C-alpha cells in the first residue's frame, strides 16, 4: 500500500468563510459539494452521511476534527480497500470571502492509485469549486 495526498485547486469563495464552515458542518448540506452525476442514495444524520458513488461501494463519512473557520476533517468508513480522510480548508478571515481547497489523503495499492488518481483529482477539484460557488450570504 502507498500513502497519497491529493490537493485540489484553490478557489475564491462567493460566501464568507464563516458561513461556508457552518454550512458544511451540517451533514444535510454535504451533498451540495458532491458531483451530482456520480452520487446516489445520499442519506444523513447529525453525526454522518452515507452515499453510493456510482460504480464503487457505498461509503460513510464522519466528521473527526474541526477548527472553526479554518478546516473540517472528515474520514470515511466502510470501504474495505480504501479508507481516506478529506480535509476542507478555509483560507482568510471568517467574516469575509476568502479561498477554499480540499485535501484528500489515503492509502492505496500503487496499481489502483494509478488507475484512480485522475478521478480523485477531478473529485477534489469539483468539490472545491462547488464549495467556492455557494452563495450563502
């Protein structure tokens, strides 16, 4: 197995970092940053969300750490071959628009990583872009 980190593009936000942090802290809103064409059967509770990525096994995401208005760290469960951490990073002052990016960290067989890397880069860039485009103010 090989550890990896994928960092999305950094995007300027349409909303304040405080409003984005609070929005994403509620699992009912997590679906809004996922690619609609690849996700189905989205469910959520206060502690977690679960969904299927088309063509891949179902997964559960839980919040494991957060520093208000700076980052939220999520972790996956339920994937036998691929557990990962997803860190949403907010850059700037809480009450102003700023920047955001997504960091995906995991451990994969190098062969599978080579096949999945392009899709994972696309996923992190899509999530960062969708988060930056939310207009919550």
